[in-house]
C-alpha cells in the first residue's frame, strides 16, 4: 500500500507539473524586416507584464508546487542564457580575428563583394547587418536565401499578432471565467476542480456525460473564434508572402536568358530517338521553337571511375613529395597563396607532373633525405611483397591513367534515356516543360533542367529501374529507421515522468525528490538537450541516404534532405515523443496509438491530452534552442572544433588550401527543425495555458532570423540554384501545423463539454484542406515555372526591377564562371573536357607552390 500511495503521489505531482501555460502574445505590426528591434522591445515588455501578473496570489494556489515548477523553468532558462551568451560573446571576440572563417563568403564570393564591410569592433557589426535590406539579401545571396529568411519574417508576423491578442483578450477572459492566473504551470492538485484540465488526472479518461462540465462554459466560444481568426491570419500572411516571392521570382527569372533558363531535361527517350540529331528534329517538329544544342547523356561510368582514380593517385603523389621535402610546416604558412596554373593554353595536357629539370632540382635539394617507399604485392595470390620508390610508382601510375583517360575521351559511349536540350529562347523552353510532349506514359518527359554546375553527372546514366530500386530501398530503410527511432525516443520521453522513473529506477526517483535542482536538470534540461542532439545528428544520416537515391541535381538532393529530415523531426521527435511523453506505461503508449488510429475522436483526444501534458517540455525545448543553441550556429562551433583535426591530418598544399574553404550552409539541416518549432507554436497558439510557447517561439525567430542572415551573407557558402523551390515545402508544413492545431482545439473543447463549440471547428478544418488544394493549383506552379508573360516583360507587368547584382544561376556558388561556348560552363560531363588536375608541390626554400 505504501508503494501504491507513493506512486499516486508521484503521478499527481507529475500531472500538476504538466499543465500548460496561458497563452499570450504581443503585437508586431510592422511588415518590414527593419521592425525587428521594436518587436524585441515589445517581447521584453510582455515578459515583464506577465511576470508581474504571476506575482498575484490565487486562493487555491499551492505555494510548494509553484516553487518547484518555476524552479524547473528557471534552471532551463539560466542554463540556456549562460550557454548562448557565452557563445555570442565568444563570436564577437573571435570574429575580427578569424576573418577567414567568419567572413569567408564575403572574401571568396563575388556575389557578396558588394555587401558593406563589417566594423571590427565587438558589437559594431550588429547595426550594419541589421540595416541590410531585403533587396541586398536578394542581390547577394539569391532566391533560396531570400525564401529561407522570408519564413522567419512570416513567423515573426504571425506570432506577433497571436501574442498580442492572447495578452489583451484570451488571457483576461480565461482568468475571469476560471480564476486561473497567467502562470507558467497552473495549479490543479488541491485547487478548484473547475480550473485547468482536470480530466487528465484520472487513470482512465472520463468522457463527458453532458455539455456542462464548467460552471460557465460560454467563454469557450472565444477559443472557437480565435481558432478561426488565427487560422485566417496564418493563411492571409502565407498568401501575401507567397505573392511577394512570386513577383520577385518571375521578375528575376523572366528578365534573364541564361543557359539554365533555356534548357530542359528530357527523360524517357526511346531507343530509336537516342541521338542528338533525332532529339533536335523531334523538339523542332513540335513547332515550339528552335533548338540551340543537345547534350545526350551516355554511360560514362568507366571514364568517371578513371578520373576518380586519377585524383586519388595525384593526392598520393603529392603526399609522397611532401614527405620527401619535409616542408609541411611551411605549407601551412603559404596555403592562402596556393594557385593553380590554368592549362587551357598548354597543349601538353599530360603535363601533370613536374618537368625533368624541376624533378632533378627537387631531388638535389633533398638528397640527404631518404625517398619515401611503398610496399606492393605480387605473385600467386599476392603472397610476395617488396618495397619500391613511392614517387616513381605514383608518377608511373599517374602517367598510365592520364593516357587511358585521354584515349577514352574520344571513344563512343552507349547513349542513355536522358538528355539536356538547350533552346534558343526561354519562352520555347517554358512551353516545352509545361506541355505533354508524347502520348505514351513515361516517355519523352520534359522538365526544368538544373544549372550545369548543379548536375550530378554520375547519376545521369543510371537507368530508370536503378533509380526506382534505389528509391524504394531507401524508403523501406527509412520506414525501419522510423520504428527504431520510436523505440529510441521512449527512454528519452520517460525522463519527463517521475512516475516512470520510479517504476524503472525507484532509488533514482527517491533521490530526485530530495534534490530539486538535480531533478530539474534531469526532467527538463536532459530531455531537451538529448532531443536537440538527436535532431542535429540524425540529419547527417538522412543526407547520406538522399545522396544515394540517384537524383540528377544537387538541388533535388537538397529538397529531399529537407523532406526526410522534417519527417524525422516531426514524426519521431514530435508525434511519437508526444504520445510517449503522455503515457506512463508501455501499455498506455499503444493504447494511445490505438485511439489515434481508431477514429477521429480518438485522434482529437490523444492530441489534446498529449499537448496539454507536454507544454512545459516544449517551452524548455524552445528556450534551449533559441537562447542556448542558436548562438552556437553563429559561432560555427562544429567547424571550429574540427579544424585542429583537419590541420593535423593536412600534409600537402592542396590539403591546406581546402582548409580555407568556407563551410557550406545546408538548408536541409537548418530548415526542418525551424519548421517544427513553428508548428509547435501554431498548435499552442490558443491553448489556455501555453502563452510561454508562443512568446519564446517569437524570441527564437527574432534571434534565428538575425543569425542566419549573417551566415548566409557573410560566413557560409550556399547553393543558389533552386530559385526558392523550398518555399512550397514550407507552406505545406505550415498547413500541416494548422490542421494539427484545429484537431487539437476540437479535442480540447469536446473534452471540456463544449460539444457544440467543437463541432463549429469542422468547417474550419474543411476550409483549410480546401485551401491546400487551391494553393497547390494556383500558387505553386508559379514557384516552379516562369510565366510566358514574365519573360522579358517585367516592366510591362509592373514587376520589381531586379537590382544590379552578380547573382547568376549559371555560376558556381555565386562566383563568376566562364560562359564561352568552347571553354565555359555548359551541359557536358566535365570529365570529358576539363584539363586533368595537376600536381601541387612546394619546393624547399621557395615561398610559393610549384604546379605542373
């Protein structure tokens, strides 16, 4: 009996802790990016007002409960602020010293050269970055970065509106009718039974017998009204932001006539049309325009394999020369001055090695040092081995590879079912990709071509069956991983419940009851930290899986990474974690899943129950992410931590030159977690005890928008080739959040006895689903294609004039690329035409690298 009573006390304490916060939000009226600072000040004012309200006493308030649960939040807040502030101050100190890292893009990208210089003072860079307009962001970083930051602007506008009405209307009305003060964790145990969500206390949820559970439930209609209002605000802002992106995208792409805009990708080519001439005749026979050139992809697997072996052998030879010269230390000093000789004008393409006189000079300067050796095996079953001179061995191997590559470049390769067709006009290309070219399914399909620098040429000669096999295999693997992650999340979710801890480790639960600070760390700090680590580590696996699917462009791979990582964070770290966190036993977990899969009422109940119980966890999560971990993004902690290891393993001038490359900003790593946090904010936007989720969500997006703006403009390299195609994916996730929000509100109102009010949310859910269909038919095509009226007619349509910039989709990472028809960027496998890589070697006693 003692054990049972102890568990009941622990369960009651946990249920008390898990009551959600009262919603409140503050206004953020400006639609301009330069209104961020007033928003910050308003957030601080809202915090001060609500904290002052928390000082009021309620007759039913349990002081001990209040102290315990506020301590949990304070511990999380203090830890996050300490970590985040230390990272921010470290960045401010290191930024002017480590310009090769923190100003890497500004130094190496031509597109960023026109950005203003940042002062070297500790905080002087902040107002300069703040004043950079959206037009400058677009001109220097492209549409992908513009769309990414547009999502932060959208989130700030939405959360500002909802926070304002929560503070001014929802919170006072809820307090008046329930007597519930705006506390972070409202009381349930020992208080008025009409306060909070008391149906969560029972071991078995009790369905309402009648419509009157509350003394006066007329105020619940307020939640219905605001569910409609907030949903329409989200949809209105989404349409406005999408329309803005469409105008800019159509004006930019319509005014250009690059090779990318004029090229289509033709797949499913039948065997009798697999020649350049036949493809040209077919396209021109459609009478949509003239063909400029055709690049029929062929099976270049042998050539690509030889080029990879050539590069690997070249690196081995450079390492051998570096070891022989013994000049690794001097390489480090001169890595910033490494240069490559452009061998286009050199007829001796095989000149990948130093000349004979240069070799002899190098041999003479290091005559007192033994030449490096390598062991080779020979004979039957390679049972014999001997050591030979490594430099001579790799030189000879490199020479043989070079001869084979040069001979293979002139050979005929087997054609594949994929080709890149460049039209003479952008309009002809757009007409082709927006039309059905052939009556047979799966044959002669036209789609937009990726930029030449974005093509993954090793995947162009994969067959359709090969791609389908890869796609299905990875899909099955992700399904198996989903089951694995669901099992892995279980112990993490169990840390939220002192009852679960008591069942698994009774001694630990008893110890935690005696040490409040340690209990706060275990039940609040540890789950959110492990959640964040898992959400940051697993995307690397999904990135690798996306690259194995055989997609033809890096842009498609990036979108696939976004989709896969969002599925992981949303399903495994939100849906499964939420269900686990609301279940104290494994049986309850499967019972909740059964309710979810059984009927709509089960879905509404499970969502309502789980969200209400886990609101403190999501508050702590957003606090940790926004105040604690986001500043570490600014510090680029991963690059800084790994740099010493890369420096130790670097041996050759090529290795040291690669150390100076800026880190790459991957939208697939940063966007999914940001979308998940916004969905959490949407879901909690009207719940009567969740104002802290929205408030700290607004703080998260204010800080995140500023940090990512710096990284995209000054610090990190990023691709600019997809022209904002991630925006429709963002819109889909926002609508997913709205649907989940409406389902949760339906369940909460039904469980509180307001059955009629809950039924009035059904038209809202149907309207949201209809809007999704309408949005995909009306707006999404304009985010993919170029309208024919927009082509070279931007001024006639009153579209914004693109500012003068160096941004060009035909460039590689925003840098200028030669566009000459013979030597420049075009649709052709680079291994067919580019000069072979040459040797980088620094001779002893010289201040520069010697290249062949």
